[in-house]
């Protein structure tokens, strides 16, 4: 059985191996689906994150949030020496 660190490394490698065009299309499709949802339409404040290290790009979603005049929020991460957030 793989350790958590090994599993994360494997998943990261798989994400990085996706063609750039596919990742961009997936990001746009996710943003469209979320922006078309009832909860998105009813919300005035929406939190997101910035994709990192091959994660899904959230820029299209953040642009949709702004285009609909909604307030957006991003987390602030503070790393302690114990590696806790």
C-alpha cells in the first residue's frame, strides 16, 4: 500500500501529464457548470482557490464570479513550522 506522500506524488505526476489544452478545456467546463448552478446564481460571496502544481485552473471561474458582480475570496495560508495551516 502506498503512503499518502507517494499517492500525492503519483497524482501530481498524472495531473502534470495532461495536455495543456485538455486542462484549459476542463477548467472552462467546470467554470461554466458552476456559474450555471442555482447556488452560484443565489450567492453574492464566493470563495475559490488558485490552482497550483497541475491542479484545475480556477481563473475562468474567478472571471465568471467577477462578471456576475459577485464578491470573491481567496484563502490566505500561513505555514507553521509544524506544517499546519
